[in-house]
C-alpha cells in the first residue's frame, strides 16, 4: 500500500452496488453485487461489527476457521477490522449485515465474542442469517430485524450458557407486554428492560420456548385483532390495517394471508356466510307460533 493509510468505511459502507436493502433499530442488511476488480479493492477498515454471507462467487478473506468444502461462506468481522477481502475475478454477490457501533457494544457487553475475523459454521447461525436476508425481500418489521440481529450476535458467545428448561416467569411477562402493546414500535432492548433481562437472553429464550420471535408473535397478535374486526364491523380494509398496526393495506393483506392462508376479504366473506347460516339455523329451530282461538 506504499505506506498509505487504509480507507475507513463508515457504518454500513461496503464495496459493491446495492440490490436490496432493509434497515431498522441500528441494524442494516443489504444485498450487494460486486462491481470492482480485485485490483480496485483497497485495504480498508470497517468501523462497525458486521457479517458477510456470500451468495455467489469465490471470496478471498483473512477470516480464520474456514468451513468445509461445499458449506456456505459466512464471515463475522468485529468493529475496527482492517482487511482487503475481495472476490476473485471481481465477480460475486453477498448479503452484508451491519450493526451500528454503539448498538453492537451494548449487545455484546457481557458475552465472549471473537475479536478477529472468523468464519461462522454453525447451522443455527446460517439459518438466522437467512432469516435476516429475507427481511430485504418480504414484509418485515423493525422488531423482526432487531430480534434476529440479537440472536445472531448472541450466537458468537464462546462461553457455555445454561438456559432454563422450564419457561421462566419473566418470559410470561414479556409475552404479556407484547400482547398488550402490539401497536407500539418496540425494540428488543425495550422489552428486555421491561422484564429485567439481557436483550440477547430475551431474544434467544423467546424463540427457544415459543418457537417464534417477539416480532412474529406481535404480527400474529395484530392479525388476530384484525380478524376480530373483520367479523364485527364493516370498516374498510384500509382502516382496519392502520388501526391494527400495519403500515398500509398491502402490508396487512400479505401478513394476514401468510398467517391464516386466506386474504382479509375472503375471510370476511366466509365469516359473513357462517353468521348468516348460523342465524338461519337458529330461526329454523324456533318453535312455530301456535294458532288458535284466544280464551275469553
């Protein structure tokens, strides 16, 4: 490098053109296409903690612990890393998952995370990265990305952790909080503070005991409320969408259909038919009025 200082990349800055992107709560995920030759990629420093999930091309990296042949290339770079990772022949694509320095410092406090670039090879880590990647192309909430980011960072902990086999009391409180505040734009830190646990512990325990993330539970709670409104009122779908916490009718329709397997309009039609048939059944069961002379 002829003694010149390396480039310094700001949070979320990487080589390659952006194809897809989603950002919330200090975490960003972008899908990028390599657009630089190997010679054009200079030595550079990243200010943020970030993950790189390769989706195409041969990636050259200084990360330790290379995966076995055929396994996906998934790399973690701690904040402040300096390298010249690049694609051979300049062709490739990848997802970059970036966490703002202050947020990463807060999340990683108290866990034993690697302080040098390394390949991540655990199946659960790769699965979490794929869930984060899907946030770019499918309807996702900020809470969903926040929860998954905590799970992914928490997976870096090299110390053995023992989690409760039975559901702890604080987790029930977290569920109650989400049930009551499903309209609020909460973060994982907000929920964790409300029940007095570490955000990573919350995110991982929630999925372990309930099989879903806090965001998925919140989304279903909104769908549940919308389903009630569809059968008890004639309000337009757009109004129901906004009153139940969805950004717009399109977002509402996608989430509702994905959760219940039917669109809001079809659900309302079916519910109306059931109500009509039930009413008819009750009327048919009523005893016929007696006809006769009244006593005088």
